C-alpha cells in the first residue's frame, strides 16, 4: 500500500544532522503510514555511509543519491518524483525546521475550506539565524513579494506540505524551490502560510551566504515573472460520447 505521507529531505554534507532529524520525524508522526526520503546531493562527508546504515535500521527510510552535487531544487525534484504518497512534506536537512510542526501543516490541510490549497508554506515567525541571513532573507522576501504578488511572507522556509501531482506539473529550473508559491499560483491553485517554529543550527556548516540567498534569487525572479506573464489558460475540453 502507498504511504499516507512522504517526507523529503535533501542533504549535502549534513552527516551530524541526519540521524537526529530522522528520529525527530519518526517521533513527530507516530502511527502514520510513512516514508522518509533522504536525497543525498553528492555529499563528500560520511553522509552516504550513515544513511546506508540507517536504511537497514529504519524500515520507513528510503535513500536516493545524486552522482554529483546538483542543488536543493534538484534534490526536491528527485524526492518528489520518487515519493509514493499524494502529499509530501519537505524539510531542510540542517535541523533548523522542527518536524513537530508537520502535524500542524497536516491539520491545516484537513481544515474545512481548504480544498483548493495545494501548498502549505511554513512561516518562520521567530527566525533563529545570524543577522546577515535574517537581513538577506527579509530583503529577498520583500522583493519577491512585491514583484510576484505571491502573498507569502516567507518563501524560503524549507518546511512545506505540497500536493505531489501539482508539484510535478510545475516548470522545473534551478532554484525553483525559492518560488514555489508563485509557481503554484500560476498553476491555478492556492497557497496557505502556516506559522511554524525555527531553530538555531546546532551542527554542521551552512551552505548559503548573502549572495546565494539574495542576488541569485533576484536574477531568478525575472525568469519567474516571465513565466507568470506567459501563463496559458487551459481550454475547456469535452469528449464526444454517442
């Protein structure tokens, strides 16, 4: 039987965070038919060996490996293509997202009136990052919100709950994970932001700096604006039946 929920975590050189986060996910979702998909994005530390060991200990764990480092968006695409559940929760692999918030996203999905929502975005109300990361994210979120009008206060949060088939129909490009709300809106679905916790990084080293989060995102922003302007309304289709 297919699982009730898939959880996808792309990682690159996050060996110290892998097992603690895995145990937290299991503790946060007891009794659910669950699969947890780690996507190893070309790690050069001990991540691959650790995931190999954990795969034999945790039946719900699946491990997919990129032959070379391809980026977070590629990791998410790999994980969501392989997922077997209709809905997929995503987490960053650095441990700053709290798996205990996944049930909160599921509760929002199951609440009345949300039938058209296909993406539930975590909104990190109290950021636990360095000053430069908070400033760069605030500027990037502000620019994106104004230019794309995606009505999402925190597009950079790795904690999301997304309808798998909706995701698979989105245009794929590098850094697309930064623009999921705008892309989902473009597909004709709704997006809902849900307040979630955020934690300090306790182990490992961040893979992003100011220019990764701000200027690269601004360059990609113009591509997303181009896509949005060229949205084609689906034609009304009927089938003749004699």
